[in-house]
């Protein structure tokens, strides 16, 4: 994984990587005084343009489009959220809803036919969306790192694991190769891999060990934010549990902020503080995990949760969501979920719902919760709800939605 050279013209380019570190450039990761201490425990200084009073990460109205010969795909179309020090945010939704594109847009790790066409990505108050490619390298891996989906594909098969972990330490922090190799070994031990495995090639490690090696690489430069792009995909259940437990332990120990992308809402329930549910490139619902899981408001969120096995329920069949996500080259007007929603109203087919934030911290984009409401669902005029006999209408709502 080549990260590219540091740009000496970057106004945020760091000086001595050990500046401000009481233990010097050879120190590993200094644990915080308390869990979630965030920036207070950082080994490296903040970027020069950083506002120390600004939130860690603020994304506003982010829009990332893909250009194809058949049209423009609006993969991310107006997404906004915040991430604070020591916080874990889970991004959930079906395949193709824009989860990974949203996360990779933070550092513009996008294919050639993708472009951020609007919005801002502010890290410590610095807008990364307007940075040049060279200037953006200052932030990749040093401030935000990624645990890519599928470690076997993300790791270079012809380079030793230890060398790959040491590479960002040399390229981003400017440490000597010998010092970087020593840190790489310590990072492997931090994630539960014996130090002698640093000399192994990726194919000599199990799937779980490769994923741990990817986590070690993501931690190499002491970043403020780690993005986990479905880090447990293709792993068996026991290894998944170990990886998630490791991420949670590291977050508490190192004060990391985590963005976790997953299809599995149960993973978010166990590891995250807040959840952001996406559908067709937009935010459907966002809020504290406990609140959203106990009282989901958007019909899409309710139907996703109804599809999760529940040991306390006597239900024999899991819930399903009929139909498929829309083609984002020609998304439907109004609410993009309306063709599949069992509570669809006439206004849903024509008007894009506003994102309304309620007093309990939940933000929802649904006409059932109009602006100025108290968080309670508005009454649904019966003639507006699509009946079971209406042509092309979705099925009647399940009991969870009908209440």
C-alpha cells in the first residue's frame, strides 16, 4: 500500500514527529488518562491549521457522484453527521446505499470516475474537501486511517506483514526504518499477534490474523479516527467476536474515534455509541444507539430491525423488506424509500422529507415526523396509506409499524 511522499509545500506539513511528545519519537501509543480522552493523549501535534475548539469531524451536505457512460450515479447525496472524540459511530444500511462511499469520501480514496461535487468534510475545523491531492496526504493515515474490507485483498501478498505496517510510519512520520520496524512489531503485539509473525507473508496468516494485521496498520501513525469498512466480513462467528472485542478494547485504551460500516445492526448495538442509517445515498435516521434501537422512527429502520433474529420473540419468520433499492442514476422523486414503504403517503411520492432533529438526539427524514414536532409520529390519514388492493402498492405494514 503506497501512501506517497509527504508534500513539503503543505501548510499543515508536520515538523519533528516527536514534537510535543514527552516520551519522544520512539514511543508507541500512549494510553489516555481515561477512556475516550481523544486529542489529549495524542503523541503527535495537531495540524497547524486546526482549531482546537472545533469538533473532531463535521460532515455537511456531502455529495459524491460517479460518472458512468449510462449516467451519473448519486451514490452520496446530501449526507451530514458529526463524530466526537472517543466516539464510535455505526453506519448501517443495505448494499449500495452509500456507506462505504461516504467513509472513503472523507479522504477522497475514490475511483477515478468518482468526484465530490458538494459539501464539506471538516477535521478539527479544516475542510478536507477543498485540499489538493498532495495536501490531503498529510491527513491520510496520520489523522484518519482505514481498515479495509477483505484483508487478503488489502495486504500486498509479496511483502512481509511487518514491512507493510512499518511503511506508513516511515512515509508519514519520517521515522528511520529500524525504528519503524520496532514499532510495527509492538503494534502486532498490541493486536494479539506474536512478534515473530512480522516476518510472515499474508498468505501464511489466518483470516483473523490478517484482519488483526490490518488493524495494526491502521493504528501505525496514532490516528484520531479509524474507519472500519466491514472489518468482520468473511470471518467466522467466533473470529468476528474476537475482532469486535479487539476494536472495542483499543478504542477504550487508545481513545480512538471509530466509524464502523456494517450490514449487521447487532454489531452496532454492541460496539457503537450512535448509529446512522442510510438508504439510497441519504440519511434515513441517526441518533444514540439505545434510543434508535428501542424506538426506531423511520419505517426503513423499523423494517431493518424486524429482520434481526430476536431470542425474546416467539416469531417464527423474520421480517423482510420487499423490493430492492432504487437505481441511483434515476432515483425516485420525493422520499427514496417510498416505493418500498408500507406507510407511504401521497406527499412521500413528491416531496423530499426534511431531516428533523428531536429533543432526544434522534434525527429522522420522514414525513411522519414533520418539522416542529415533539418526536411523536403524526396521524396517518387512512385514504393516503396504500391499501393491499391498490395497484402497485407495497404490502400492508407489519405490526411493528402499524402501532
